[in-house]
C-alpha cells in the first residue's frame, strides 16, 4: 500500500498519555472498556450526523469483537461515524485532544450520549499490545479509508486501506504477558462487567453479550416491581430480594439517574467502600462511591449513572467538588423522602423492615444534620406497650412486635414533667429488671446494643427534656416496698445483718450492697445495677476497644430480702433453723457460700460470668445443694 505520511505523535504536555508512562490506567483490563466506549461514541455520532443530513445511518449499530489466536490479535470494530485521514491526524496523533468536544460544538447537542471527554482512551491499547492498527473510513466524507499503524513509540504510519464500509476497527497485537485476552471467557467477563448496559449490541464472535436496556434510564411509570427486583437479582445474585428501592432521576443542576436498594443485611455491612455501582452513560466505572454517597448510605446497593460526576483521566477515581457534594445531598434527600412516604402510606410494612433500615437511619442522623431534620420523627423503637386501640396511640403492630416513635412514647407518660424513657438492650440478660418494670405497668423500649451506645446520647442532645434510663441502671421507688424493721438488742435490723453477711462474704469494697424489698412475684433474689452514666462510659470504652462490654468493677448489688431464698439465708445465718448436728461450725461457711452464690446468680443474669467461671458456678450450685440436703435444710 502507498504510504501517505510518516511522523511523530504530538503529545500535549498537560495530558501525558499512558503510552509513555503506563501509569494513568492502573488496571490493564480497562483497555477493552475504553475501546468499546469509543465505538459506542462513534455509533452515537453517526446517528446524530445522519439527523443533520450529513451521512446515512447504520440501522443496527453494533460493536464486533473477534480473536485471532494464530496472530495473537484481538480486534474491536464498530459501524460508527469513522474518520478521514485528516481526522486521524488530528484526533489520534494529537494525544488527549478529544474529538468529542469538537463534535458537540459542530452539532450543538447535549453531551449525555457522548462518553469520551479525555482523548486518552484509545491509547490504553498500548498497555496490552506491542503494535496497534486502526483502520477507519468516514461516513461523512467520501474519502478513501486509511490505516494508522503504531508500535508503541511516538512514531506512526498512515496508509490507504481497502475498507469499504464506514466505521473503525482497532487491531491489537498482544504482548506475550497479555495473552489472557485471547480467551473468549475472559473477554466475555469484561464485557459483562463494564459494558453490560451499553445502548448498542456488543458481540463476541457474533454472539451478543451485553444485557442492554438499563431500567434506571426509564421512568418509574414504565417499570413494575418485578422489573426492579429482576435488576437487583441480576446485579447481586444469590443475595435474596431487596427490601425497598429508590428511583433517582434529575437533569438539573446535574444529570443523574439511578436505582438504589435497601438490602436485607445478614452480615457485616461495608460502611467504608460500599456496593453501589457507578456508571458514566451506561459504562461501568467504579464500585466505590465513598466520595459521592454519604457514608451512612454506602451499604445500599444499586446503580448511579451520571456523566456529570467528575472523574480523573482514567475514570478510576472520583474527584470531589461542589457538584459531588450536591449529588450526595440529593441522594440522601430522596432516600429520606422514600422512608417518610413509606411510614405514612404503609406503616406496617415500614415497621416490618425497620430492623434492617435502622442502621442506615441511625448512623445517618448522627452524621448528617440535614438528613436528621428530614427523618428523626419517623425513627422507631420496638416497645412492650401493645396499644389502646385509639388512632392517636402511635403504635404500629407487626406480626411479632409493636413499634412506636419517641413522640408517641412521651405522649403516654403519666408524669409529663419527668420525661424518662425506660429501655432494654437484652431481654435475656436484663430479664429480672425488665420484669420488675413491666410488673408496675411501665412501657419499656427495646434498643440495639452497638449503634444505640452512641445513638441514645445523640437523641438526648437533640431534646434536652428527655432522658434514657436502662432497666437495670436503677430502681424506681414504685418498684420498692417500704417495710419498717425492728432492731435487735445490738441495734441491728435484718437488713443490717444481711448486708454485713454479704459484705463479709464478698470482701470487695468496689461493690455497693443495697438491701431492698422488691415488689412483684417475679422479683429475683439478687440483681446487679449499674448507674446509667457509668454503664455508658463502660459501653463506650468497650466500643473503642472493639469488644463486648463487660461488668465494671464498681457496681451495685441489690438483695431482695422478700425473696424466699434470702429469707432462708437470714434464718440459716441467725441459727434459727434446726440442723441435724447442733452447733455445726460449718453453718457459717455455708451461709457465706450461699451469699456468694447469690452474687454469682446476679452476675450470671447480666452476663458477668466468664466461661471458666460458669463451670465453677455449676460446681458451687451442686455443693450448696448437697450441703443443704445433708443437713436436712
């Protein structure tokens, strides 16, 4: 063939391209995404030029990919607008001079259908190829087709070609270390990853690989619930179905479409990177949107598609600016709007999904003031109150639980001046204290252990009139009976004797011992209380050290002197019970062992016994029972 020209590629110093440093694109597989994107651009340009009457349009725009194992080549061919020899010189030889901007200026069209903005995508070819050939024919100008040849150096050759139909074909002669791209399965995987929702067919050896027709480009009226679910299942296979979804669509002040899903969180959520996929005009760019989406929404799933999110040259990283922050605010507002409408229109369903939605909401309101203003009044807690049946009761009943808002709880308080909210974090370990409060008709909220360690203090700062108190932090006067006691000849009451026995048996000055008469048939013989502020400090310390909170050294041991076990201990210690051997000196030891056992029972109730101590607890129980049986007690 006749050589038309030889020369050196002109490199714009402000945009050094990957062929020189091979550092712009960190991942070699990106080359396929860039070349296919260029092909889609070319097809879009031809369609736009045909509307202006400048050329004929190809009815079926498509990208054809073929592999030649013998020659170790892969080719990407499109039937788009193509280029003339002058355009090749301008757009290929002058690196980083993107043809997209010139084209848009010529046809004065919105740029949402044109992907390329950098002019560097074509040169990603040289990350995997020693030599690259570009064969192209313009659909606008009746010039002869040309072939551009480059060996990876700044030197190039342009020749005439016998290509008859408009379009462009890029042929890559792969490096030895990049021969993995000769495997059809590898190429198919990359097409599915990056180009699955391209607006044109992407074919591999004649087979259409991409899915096309992205639902997020349609309006909500065009989609059914099943359409949303099908997209979720396709993007996240074997993850079950989503709880709810939010459809995003705006064209001012930026162009953004997308669908976000609330997943059923079954394990540890990714609060650092997230699982939302970012697309740029239907081309997959990244699955890390921490610069765009607020951190509390990162574990959501789905798609955001926008050409207005600023990317770096390789599209591999986001650049934070005012638009990005604005997009993040828009996304959080739409999420808040969705939750508010759901609470209003279908409160039962909202309550049913609350446990899965709660982590997003609680972290969100603590981190984002605007989000808090939008959503704090629809925050739910499960409650022991089952409602009165009145419309203004603010109770939502699900199959297994009852839910209320903070406002609803406060409205039911008998003493409005004392806005104390009683809550429980573990119905098992706090069962004794919980039953005491419930026996007096108190409404108790259920809270999560980890997030609520920070969330409850945040709620108190938002409303200084309210105060949260865990069921086992202290006992209300309504839970105690005021019983007068008679002192003995030493001036001691039964409570004094009991306190002295417990204190002597435990021999621990850090434990505060209280003797009370507790109401209710389910009141335990002994229970441990931890003042609210002390417990919060303890829980926060455990959170900082990333471990479960334990029982602090300083705590309160309440002994219920009305309980039969405690009454029996008093009689045993005073010697007012009959024994098989009068004057048995071990009776005092037995009394101390029972006193210690009462304490261990209280520790067991709050998870304060270590695994090794549980074995000793069982042995101690057996030994005490054996001693009592032996003595006929």
